[in-house]
C-alpha cells in the first residue's frame, strides 16, 4: 500500500469513528463496530490506531482543531464579538465535529473517562488564554464591568450552550444576530440593538 | 410484594439506570446491564419498565423535575439573577442528575435518538416561558438592551455551559459569584462588581 493510500485509510477510519462517537459516545462504540463500518477486521483498524484510546485522542485533536477554525477564540482582534460569531459560523459548517465534541465533552465528566483529562486541560488552557487576552486589552474590568475571568467563563459557556441548542433544534435556534447581541452586552463594547 | 416495596424496587432501578446513563449514555447502556446492577433478571426490570424507552422517559422526567428544584427558572421574582444562581446551587446538590441531564442532552441531538423530541420540546417550552416572562416584566428590551428572546437563549446556554464546566472541573469552576455577575450584566439590572 502506498503512503497515500495508508493515509486515506487512516482518514476513513477516523471519520467513521467520529460519526459513531458523535452518535453513541466513546463508551457506546466498540472497535469492532468501527472496523465493520469501514470493512476492515479489528486487527486492520489496530494497524492504524493501536488501541481505542489512541483513536479517541486522534479524534479529540481533530475536533479541537476544526472547532478553532482559522479564528482561535483566544486571539483578540479589533471586534471580539464579531470574531466569536465567526467561530460559531465555522462550527456550523462542521456539524459532525461539533456534535462529536459536544457528546464526548458531556460524556467525559465521569471520573475515569479517558477524555476527562484532555477536556479538563483544554478548558483550563482556553480559559487562561481568554482571561489573559481580555486582561491585556481591558485591564481589571471589561467595559461591561465584568472581570476578564468571569467574561471568559461566560463566553465559553455561551459558545458550548448555544451550540447544543443549535444541534438540537436547527430550525429555531442559532441566529448569529442573537449571539452577536449577547456578546456585545457581555463585553460592554456596543449597544446590543437599535435604539428603542 | 407490598406496594411500598414495589415502589422501592422501581426507585432502585431508576437510580441505577440514571447512574449508568450518566456514565455511558442511553445507547451505551443495555437493559441487561441495568438488571445486573440491581440484582434482577431482564424480565424483572421489564416488570417495572416495559421497555428501555419507558425507563428513559422516567429518568428524563426526574432530571427535569430535579433540575427545576423549588425555583423554576421561568417564574420571575424580584431578583432574577439571584434566583437563577439559586437554581444552579440546587443542581450542584444533585450532581448525578445534572450529569445524566448533560450526557443525555448531548447524546440526543442525533436524528433518531429517542430523547431528541423530549429535549427539543423541553427547550422550546422553557425558552418560550422565559421569553414571555421577561417580556411581561420588561417589555421589548431588558435594561441591558437585549430582547427577551436573546436573553432567554443566553441564560439557558449559560446555565448548561457553566454546569458542564463545573461537572468537568469542580475545583476550578462554578463560583456562584461569577454566575451572579454575568447574569447581572445580561439583564442589566445592577452593577456586576464593586466600583473600580
């Protein structure tokens, strides 16, 4: 098999496992089921991913990478609310990854879950980066009066919570204008809507 | 068996299944595993819950009931941010239910998941109730400038997102003061912190 074809096969396994983790979670998905989905034996899958945890790690790396898109939420530009709205739009374009992220994150809160440390470290890192970024830009308080830490916690919770609402009910939720208005109020950077 | 003992046994199955759903999700948990956990046969469990979906429905009803506590988020009192903070404190006191809710909600976004309609209807109802409540109290705009609908979406997303952060990392997140300050800014009802 050429290197290219091996890479294709690895990618194929990754995508099949991602779809299954998104649907049944990590613990609800067996390596055998992943193997069946791509027409390989269990041994065939183990050739590319030596165990299920290694497969999980590859998927987590991919969901974080895709979730960040070209616009990492911690890198500040001029218009923070507009930038975060762009992150949301980017996630919308990759619903399978967004869903896998959401399901694995929810599942990982159990004490002995293999993704727990990954998500805990990821959230700590993102919160620290956002807090530092807001502090550099605004000092001890944002224009809204919030501390940089409180704003970072709130922004991350909003992104996760609104993504879940959208995954659940795409017809009725996920209006980008709602996200923009809420972020504008949280930051205190501009009026959330037209004057009354 | 007396009615009391039958009620106890039903409650025992419900609690065991709740813990397993919280850990492995609905699809990752079999009725056989639930039966083993409570020392019954599969037939024994089916005596109390005729199928797995009926068991899920009972658990969902319970998590919503517990999550609402004595302080339904849609019933407005004088100090809305303080009241929502009380809802959060209540959920903290019931982490198993909070976790089951979070995992089942995340899992349910898949098209054919049996809890999908439950969660979709639940979120629509809660959003509508909150939007109506905010409109009755504040009219077309909250003091922050947000529309009642945007505020409702944001509050619900914040509650879900901050609960997930807390479930993941209980030592570093979940400060009630953070929640209170963020809600105060979203509503625009008071200053989020001491003057600078």
